[in-house]
């Protein structure tokens, strides 16, 4: 079955952000230009609109295994400012994949903006894999703006793995991710960010490790090209016998600029916290090696950046 | 066939020009396995970099099959058939061994073909093919992968800069076989290896001894090798990465030839 209400541009964006060619299996909610474009609940996953119309609630029954939820958002109108609240209630012992993502195609002269506020309430011993892709396109002068907020509340023994990817076309982004991690729970974040042109991106993580045996591993890899600017703010607070690691690994090219602000706060003597941050241009030897394999300098650069962001 | 004609390479140190390579000419004919040896700091690695196009000579010409490639870029030379294995291979975050072998081969080689290149350099292919070429690999593993990329290219000239550097003796014994095989299947190609290793020198057709930026001697293995045995140009054990064999400092002696205790030495020597 094809998407009926979406035009070609919207379909292409959907493919970029959610790898969707057709209606996904399982539960989904597709939002297009501020309107609902399709929804399905499954036996275990129920999607309902909030009463005030500000977004959706996704309820995943305890014990739900190997199911997925897709909630992509597509914006193809210029001048639209879309704000949406999506709350996920993940029951105990679940094992699910949640795919979100937003694509903007702005060919007009006015700014288009989508601010998605995602809150995750993850039950005991539940496992969640969350994939979020952001993408922008269009040659209008209007800006493509995405300001996502992600909040994660993790109960004992739960495990959340987040992949956040923004590789192309978003003019301005200010992303904020907050997590509160209970005993024995673990959070893994892999962020991939690339900015080009005159883009600016800010990405902040604020993680509280509140329970004994909790852990967080936040790894951000980013590339700033042209005249773009990035600010990466990674903070972990160790409030118990926990272990936390943040890594900020960045490549700057052209006139790109990056500010990395790793922060650790240990509030418990048994917390073990580590941060790593490195910013630099592509190493000359890396380019030379690939050029000795027959690649041009430009091709070598592409390979190195692609690998780095993979 | 590769020809170097009157190659000079100078660098500026302060206001002084230092000659790293001082008028070097030689030819690597087709179907030949040539080893360049000589003391450290003599300019051997610079020669390899000049051939690969990483450095440009101050004077002189480099010809590949009669065509002057002196002004060609690294990429052009690679495409014309020159491969180069670095002494200290580079690491890449996110790029897998398979990706690198595919880039080297210039086509989408199958996983099993890629595995064969790894097996040839003594790596258990299935353990490595999807590994990232990053800091998790040891220096020795990285060297083998570097050599595998040259095998995957299969070009008419392969240049190896100290393949033994950074590899322990035990592993190097197996790696010798790789070069012996290359020697046996050299058909229509040639190999230039920079090495101090006696075992490598033993399979050379020709040996060139480079010292102080110049060719000190060159000739067939039988002519040159006997005079090198026992010197740092032909060592029987492996050397650490960077190619410097362990050196024992001379024991200080007095006028009568008796050893001088450390606390009796004059300024700076202790």
C-alpha cells in the first residue's frame, strides 16, 4: 500500500528520515505539514491524540517484544511552525524499536520550523532502541529549523539506545536531551552531526545517573564544514555508584568552527566518570593514504567523513 | 619500469638548505625485486615518498615506463600503477578493513576475495574484515592490513617502506612468505622494498645501499649482500616501529682505555 495523502516530495522526505517506502509494519503515526496523514495502532501499541491536540501519546503494553513504532514528521510548506509533544509510555519488560525523524523541504522564502518534544517513560527492565533522523532540503531562502527536545526517564534495569542523526540540510538546530537514569539502567547515545554552509547546530545532553549500577555512554561524532558552527555540550552528573562516559569527536573543515563543552559532576565518591573531547581537521596522512589508493583528494575527504559519521 | 634520474631533495632547516637526497639515479626494471637498505636517516623513506608523489623532488626526473611522472600527483601516480605501503600506516575511524580493501582494489570486491588478501598477510579474515581500521588494531595488525591493500591493488610497481617495522619477529617470519610469494608471482610487475631485514635482502634480485642521501653501492644480491651482513643494513632480528635498531651506547673510557665510572664523567655525558 502506498501513502495516499503524501505527494512526491513528502514521500521522498519520508524515505530520508524513516527509510519508509510504504506504510510501515506495526504501529505508526505520520504527521505532514502539521496534520495527521496516517495512523495505526497495534494490539500492543496504542497511539492516541492528546486531548488538547498538542501531540500524541504512545502506550506500549508491558512485555511487548520485537515490535516497532514509526512516528515520522514531514514539512513541505514554507512558513510553517509546527510544535508537537509526543509521549511514550513503555511498559515493563518491553523490547521495542521506535523510529522518529523529521524532514523539512522548504523551497519558499519563509522559515519552516518543527519542534518535537519527545518524552520517554521507560518501565523496569524494558529495552528501547530509538532512532531519530533529521533532514532538510529545498533551495528557498526560508530557513529549515529543527529544535527537538528529548527527555528520557528510565526505571530500574531498563536499557535505552539512541541513535540521533542529522547529516544534511537543516539550517539551524538546538537540540536538548535530558535523561534520568535509575539503578541498574543504562543509556547509550550515538549522535552523528554534520553541518555545512552557514548552518548552526547546538546539541546538549544532560544526564543524571541517579541509581547504583546505572551507566551512560554518550558518543557524539560531528563534522563542521564550510562556515558552519557547532556547540556540543555533554554533561553527566554522577549521583550514585555509577559509570558515565562522554566522547566528543569532531572534524572541522573549511572555515567550520566547533565548541565542545564536556562536563562531569561527581556527587558520589563511587561514581566513575570519564570524558573525552577531540577536535581537528582530517589528518594529512589519512588523505595521502587514500590518494595512494587512487582516490582524488576530494574523494578521499568524502570517504573519511562518511566513515567517521557511519 | 621505474627510473629515477638525478633526483635531489632539499629541505630548509632554519636558513640552511639540507640535502636529504643528493643526486640519486637508479632503475627498477620489470620483473625485479629490488631492496633499498642503508643506515637510518640516509634518505630511504624519502625516496619512497618521492616515488609515490608525496614529496616533490627539488631536481631530477622520475619516469614510469618511459613517461615522466615528476609533476604527477599522488592520485595520478596511483592510477598509473604505483602502490605504496607506509612505514607507519594510518588509522581511520569508522572505515572498515573491507572498505579499505575495496577502495584499494578500486571495485566492489566480494567479501571472500577481500578475505583472501587478509589471509595472505596472515590475518584470520573473518575476525578482521568488518573491524574498523582504528586504534583498536595493534601496530602489527595495521601493517598487515597496509600490505593487504597493496596486494589488493595489484599494480605494476609496489613500494613498501620497512614492512618489518613494528612487527614482532615471530609474526614477521610469516610475513616473509608473503614477500616470497610476491617474488614468485612478480610477472609483469616490480617490487621495491625498503628494508634492513636479512631475510628480505636474501630474496632480492638487486640491492641498493643508500647512505647520506646518495647511493653508496648497488648491484646484484650476491655482490652486495655479503658485505652487509653484520651491519645495521642487514639485521637478522626485527626492529621497533620507526626502524631504529636498539643501540648500545659506547662505554666511556679514559686515556688508557679503562672504563670511566659515571660519576667521574664531565658535564653532560652522564
